[in-house]
């Protein structure tokens, strides 16, 4: 399904959302009620307030939710994300992937505020069954955060534990990463110590670092994953980490085999305390040649020849 939302037609929906927001919460139909996330005036957290949506189909519900994201909530100490000085120029939904293109005024948002605005948008719109991921682009170009990292596709799980002051917290972490040897047939463990934003789940940080490749400070280790690989989403449940990558992952780098690329991710992630197994998906599906889940495999691991 592909739907382009004409933003000029949202004025009536804005009025509708004002009326709905003013309604008593006890009169809202729970089957039609969505949580609309707004940013605190102190710009330290997001908070949800319920709004009843009248539309039945996805495209119209999406229009209503976007309109509500531009409407002041009951609590005046909160601001909707689309009242921070930027405008949405185009909204496109296709196969569960929602892309919102905003104007360049979005780039004026400060680091913490931008993350909160992004969290409010994503957490609101992914409540729709047909919206699995959201991407924000700026005047047609991909969005990068304050660390010059590609933001890419987002889902609600990326922000679920990041309300409040923790959104602005950076921690020093030391993780074990497995990169390829020169022949591309073995994995070599390498510790990496780095500050990372707690807005990023640690498992996502691990995969991002693997894609970025070796730092260059250690001789004898080589990239294990195609650097063009993009992360669609990463989530962990019941000890299984679900790593959803785009199809670039299937194109190996150098002489590295697919198994080495896979176990580079698996062995690195199971080093984390909360992960026992890993499932790798490509654009939301498990390729027929992949296992349903992978466990640590040390048969591929070797050490640097000194």
C-alpha cells in the first residue's frame, strides 16, 4: 500500500483533534483510542494522552494521528512534536514502512529535543497495525544524529526505556566484537571501549560497531560485515535478539563468507548478559538459507598470530 498524505488537507483534522482532546477521557472508546505522545516544555521527556480516532482505514487514521501530533494536548506543559518549528512536507506509507519528509528547519532542533521529538512521532504512529517502522528524512536526505550516525528506520522499541533525563545520558561501555581474519574464514575477538548514548540499545550499538568495522588501531583484523549494511531494527525478547538488516548484508565484503558475517554478529551479541540466541532477518524475513536462530559458535574463533 502506498499513500501520499496531502498536508494541506489537514486543517479540518486539526480542529477535530482539538475537540477530541478536550473530551472527557472516560467517554473514549478504548477500541478507537490512540496514545498521542508530546514533549514536555522542559524538553526532558515525552508523555502520552489519549485521543479517540474516528477513521476506519489506515490512510485516514494516519492523517488523523499526524494532525493530532500538531495539536496542543490538554496539559499545556507539553508540546506536540509538529509544533517545534519544522513542517512535514510529505508522508508516504508502503509495505509497513512510513517515511516522513520534513523541511530543513528540523535540523535546528538540539540533540536531546530532536530525540524526544523523534520518539513522540515514532511511538504515536507505530500504534497503527500497518505501520511497522518510521523513517524521518530532511528535504529528501537521510537524517543523521548529533554523533553523525545514520538514524534510519525506527520502531517504538527503540525509545521504550528512554523517557526522562536518561535520554541525555552517555555511558562508557566495553564490548567484545568479533571481526574477520585476513583470510576471511575465522573470527578474531577484539575489545572496544567507547561512550555510547543510552538512547541506543546496547545490542544496536554492538551491531553498529561491527558494521563500522575495525578501528584501525589493531593490525590483523578485518571487516566482517558489508559496510553498506543498514539496520532496519533490533529488539530483544526472552533472551533472543532479533536483528533485522537490509539486503546489503547478503553481499559479503572481501573474501568473508556469509557464515563468518553471521557469527560475527551472533558471537558479539551473546557476549551481552541478556542475550542467548540471535535471529537474523533480512527486511523482516528469515532467508531460507538461514537458521531460525543462532547460538554462540566458537569453532570459527581464532587468535591473532603474533
